[in-house]
C-alpha cells in the first residue's frame, strides 16, 4: 500500500467514527490483519507497479516497473 490512511485503516487503531461508512471489504481486510493472516506493508510510490499507468516516472523507474509487470524482475 502506498496510502497511509488505507494502511492505518487496516489496523484496529485506524478505524474511527468517520470511517464507519467504509465498505465491508475493508472490514474483511481489517479482520484478516487482526487475525495475522495479512501483514500490510508500506510500498514506496516508485515501486507501485500500477502507478506506472497513472503517474509520470523517470525512464529507469518506468522500465523497471514494466519489467516487474511482465514478471521479468524478481527483485525490487
């Protein structure tokens, strides 16, 4: 995840009275985190593969992300 709010909402301390409208999928995610089945981690924007389609990146970052999307790079 590269969104701190989403990362916080996945934990018990991130749920507030303002987040009670959040879809059931978020609550499922939060349950999985609390049960230890998922461990959310912060992923920097330049390593978010999907951002390759929505944000401008330097050429090297763009090419690395495209290779990762094609499954040709195993290391980050």
